[in-house]
């Protein structure tokens, strides 16, 4: 390859492109544990047999992201729920509701998915959610900023029982580190599995490297912009 291409790489022929950096994990203090590696292997096997066609049909435009796997994380999220069968799932970042619908698809009947955002779901343009999605009480939306200590304390009971936490926050360099600090000082009833979206985003690179828990970059099985799995212990 020409040196000029290393300095100014040729354009990538793709509809969606994200600038990022690649760094060796050799100097990271926290590596994946055997438990983390076994979890993603088990979940990926489970994900291969899952169906999210009904979630895809909720989209009003194409491409239908839940159909893109690997490459998008929706089927993988469903795979985690199908495998873990958690009693409480917490999602941070409702937006149009595709991830919430994916998480709910294989949620046990006696379990609950609590999704957090700053904007009510029915005020989001092109939302995929409908009132019936909330009718049985298994899906609940709360309006709160969980990086705020007061909001975190208010919802502490829910967070304490969460078996799976999916963090799809603003990636602004502030929210995720603040939320992680609050989790580090918190006593969970059971150690949760935490999934971070977009860990290859420029604003997320240092945050991901700094997480001091067993972790693994599982982007090849999830979101092309980065999916990180953490055993929060």
C-alpha cells in the first residue's frame, strides 16, 4: 500500500461510515474472563435461531435494521434475553423503540423491561412503538437521566435487580463515564451483564478502555459501530 494511502486513505464505498481508531489491547488492565467469553459464545449460538421479522415490519422505511445481523445489534440483544431470561432488563435510550422491541420479544412473561430516555416515546418521530406495547406492563418507560445521582438513586431498586443493562446513551463523553461511576459505587443484588453500544465511536474509545471490569469487544457479533460486553462485578 502506498504511504499516501496510509495518510489519506481512499474513500470507502459504503452508505454509512464512522471514523475511529484501532488500538492493541495488550496494555489494557481488564481483559475478558472465561465467563465473558463463554457468555458471548452461548448467546451467539442462541441468536442464530431467533426471528425478529415482526420487529422489522414496524419500521416505516428501509433498510430494516433488525434484519442486518451481524452488523446491527438487535438480534444479539434478543439473544441475550433469550439466553439469560432476566427478571429485570434496563435499557438506556429508548428513541424509536427498535431495541426495546427486540429486548422484549423473548422476555419471560413474569419479567419487565424498563427503558429510560429524556423524551417520551410517543414524541419521537417515526417511533416504532405503539400504546399496545405497554399494555401488559412488561415494558415501561421512565423519563430520567441516570447519570444524575438523584435520578440514579430514585431508580435504585430497579437497577439493583437488573440482570441485563443495555446502555445506548448519547456518547457525548460525559454520560457514560458518569453512569459507570455511579454503578461502580452501587450494590447490585446480582452482578449484571452490561452491554455498551457504539464503543468504537471516537467519544467512546477511552471510556471503553478505562472500564475496570471483565469485558470483551463483541462488535463482530453486534453493531458495526461497536458493541461491548461487560460483567459488572
